[in-house]
C-alpha cells in the first residue's frame, strides 16, 4: 500500500473538511429551495472515500454508488463547482442540470453515478468490471451501496455472477446502521452483513469505516486481489451518518444522544487530532486550511448562483437522437 505520510494526513483533513462543508452548504441552500427534490448527505462517512482514494489508481479504476453521491465525484477529480451547479439544476452542472442530487455522473473521471434505485448500481458495477476484464484494461470497479441494498435480489444475482466470472470488482457496503429509518437488526435475523459473502465463497470481512487508514488497508488488499485476477471482495464498511437519511427525515428512529455519542468518533476530528498530536501542523495552520475550504465552498455557491438554467432544448436533445422524432408533439 502507498505509504501514509504527513502529507497524506494533511490532504485527508483538507479534503474531508471540504466535503463536509460543501454538503453543509447544500443543506443551507436546500432550505432556501435553491436545491430541490431529495438530498442525501454524506456527513460522517467521509473516511470511507478518503481511504478509498488513497489506494485507487485514478487513471483506470472506476467508482459507482447510490444516491449519497455528491462528494465522491469531487474526490475522483470532478470540478466541485460543476457538482454544486448540478444540484442547483443549472446548465453548467455535470449533467447540464438534468440529473440533480441523485445522479451525479462523470465518464471522464470514471465516476458512474449516482443511482436512485436502491441496489440498482450493483449489477452496473459488475458490468463495468466485466468490460474492464473483457477488454483487458486492468481497472478495478469499486461498487458502493448502503445496508438497505443488502435485501435486494440484484445483489445476490450480481455476487453470484461476479464469482462465476471472476470479475475485478470490490463490493463495499457503507453500513451506517439504518436503511432509511429501519435499523439493520430489524431487516434480517443477523447483523453481520459481511458474512453474506461467505455464501458465494467470496473473500469478505468487516471494516472500521471511521478511520481512513483502516479503510485504505482493507481496500488496498481487495483492489490488489481484483487487479491480479483473483476476483471480487465483499466488505462491510461500518460507519455512521450524522444527518438524516435525507433532508426530509425527522429521525424519530434514533435519539439525539445516540448521534452525539457517535459524533465523538467523527473522522474529521480524528484526523485533526493525529495532525496536532504528531505536530504535522499547528492550530494556526489548521485554521488557514479551514478558511481555504470555506472560501472554495463560497466560490462553488457563487458559481452555481451565477450559472444559467439549461435551455429547454437540452431536455429533448438528450432523450431523442432522431431530430425529427415523429411523436414529439411539444413545440420547442
């Protein structure tokens, strides 16, 4: 695994803090109705992405996930201004404002969404891995999902084929404890999700998702296995989200004390404390990073505010390939 250095910790802190503040801003503008529809935030789960990016080869590896998908493309290299604009529904967004919060996408940066159907991305992730194997590209696909997707039939069908075809894919369950508002314990007679891999003789294990070093180590092993032709891995990455399932979630299923207790394990605070304890940076230097992050978030917001909405022609151009489509009655 690539060595974890002083620079790694400083980069992790800056990136994770930016992802957190970027989404905090989204929550603010959502209340102002500048972002519409659903909004699912990643607060608390940032260590998973930080650890993953440390061991991925961003020149050929791919990532696909569900609808909690705003910061992953930023980590993969997508301009955060374009991500913010997409959530605003603006023409400068990653999908010209037509995808919105749940469907961020960038083929250029090998980020394949953003999918609103629970578990819908799982077979797609295996398909991406199949293509890499078929064309001998050497890439590995990280396929992320929530714990609620564990009860979808598509997961089991995909895992069966992934093992049968020895695909270069890593299945990562971001287990934040609740599928929407239903705890893992209420959805099955067991809570050890990682053991589901045993049914397919797939390498599998639980991972502490609140520490990027631990995530990086587990994913490094899984990615190397996949890249060497030894097939998929199934990881249950245990994490916690500090906000509701979406912005409309009243969170009646958990107590404020539970959330407060879990915030003691905040991955951003964890990294900050390591930086200060090891004297990688002073409080003053940390404060400068914080201000840099806040300035960048403000730039993203301003870019989204100033960007135009897409021309309505775009909505038809991306649906109908045939320009004189005979059944299109709308006058554009």
